[in-house]
C-alpha cells in the first residue's frame, strides 16, 4: 500500500522553504512553512487544511497572502500554527487589507490560529464574513508537545532557537494499515470507499468484537463481518511513517538535544543546511546549520533518509558539495554511535 504521507519540498534548495504533505486518498494536505507558494497549483493550495509555520521571517511566511487569496470565498476551515507572536503577526497581515466586500460571500471561511509558547498554546478564530475580526477572546491550553491530532496521525513540535523562537516539526502516523489483496479476493470483496472507513475504524480503537458493515460497490447485498476476523483476513499492521522538518536553527546543545528527540527514528528528515562547514563561524553568527552539522543530526536522530534544503545563495551551483559533506558526516556519526542505517 502507498505511504500515507507524500511529502515534497515546494521550492528548490536555494529558494523559500516549504514542505507540502498530501495525505493519501484524502484529498487533503498539510503544509510546513509558508514561503513563496507560486509553484503550488491551485488544486494543491485548496487541499491545505493545516499550516505549521516555524517562524515568521519573510521567507517562511510570505505565502500566507497567496494561500488566503486562493481560499477566499470558499467553504473552509484553515488551521494555522506558529511560535511566539504568531497571532499578532497574522492579525497584522489581515489588518493590511480592506474587507468591505466579504459580506457578498455566501460560503463560510474561518481561520483558526494557535500560538505556541513554552508552557501553553494560545488559540483564537477569525471569520471572513466578519472581515476577519476575532470571533472570540484568546483561549489558553496546556502544551505537551502535541499541536494537532487526528485518528491516523499527529503533529508534534519542539521549541528551538534561531535569532527568534522557531518550531521544529514532526508528523507521525500512529500505525500503517496495509490491505492484503489476496485476502480481499478470498472473501469476495472489492476495493472501495469502505476501505478508508475500515482504516478509520482501526485508528479509532473500535472494539475488535464489533461488527463492520461493507456496502457493495455495485449489485449485491450489504455484508457484515466481525472486525477482528476482517483484520486477520485483509489487513497487515506495520509501524507508522514519520516525517520531521527542521529549519533555521543554530548548532547549540539545547537545539541539538531537542532536534534529536523530535526527529528520533524518522523515516525522512528534511533539514536545513545554509552553509558548508568551512563557514561554520558564519553559520553560528546567523543561527543556521552547516551541511556537516545537518548530517550529524540526521545520524544522531537515526533518520533513515534525509533531505537538505535552504542553502545560502552564495553557493548557487554547488549543491553536490552540500550533499557530499552531509552524507560523510552522517556515515561517520553512525559509525561512531554504532548504528548502520543508509540514507
């Protein structure tokens, strides 16, 4: 079965950061960072339901206007998350426009903002029909590392330090449900929308002794199975997929510790590498990572694969040097800690 997450960087390694993550079979997507979104076609922008912004420097946040323009006049709830000051940053964006025409829209569009602080989450919602005036006062909730949870997956965050507070992000699938084709055939069943409902039933932790009803795709009567029996016949449960995303952080002890914990055992780590290691003093001064440091962190987190991005423009045309430096550091670090994964 295809992986649930299909992540891809929105832009090239020298351009604005952004990770677009479609959810298989759901016609929905998550987005990590809001850099320039010009390369995402309208159909992809309209799939986005949740946006997680690491910090609001322009190259990570300028795409907010592009996304908002695309969804205006549509029936939609858009959830956005960001670090300290995020609610004020978005309110500033919204205040920059006149909204006197939005009363013509018949569809309901609402923005739901979450600001991530070390010890709590601040939440507030805004309605397009009211000119994006705040619907309610800011409400505080406890923060335990989790930003968003749904039956199949959750997004967690670590508070990291750039020149400003910055979020590290991880998206983890609880477990993966693989459908066994031969099992379907043995039961005389055919793939269809019921398979997604079947998976959601498993993610919800439904009693294995409960009955599960399958609607026929064409002619025929509805069929019922015991959930436990159906799982044994058509499902193979495997560990879930994990994606981690790290950008704009300095190589401090605190950042390293938090990054390794957040990205631990990730299937794919997307990690910035602004400089080659010979310019590590410049990287430290600007609170960025070198390619070597990125490779070391990928190994320390036991990431199975990693992708570098967010290179300084000064290295245009020298991408291969970044990859080589990071891979050498990755292999050297794995050898030192005694764990042999291949990136």
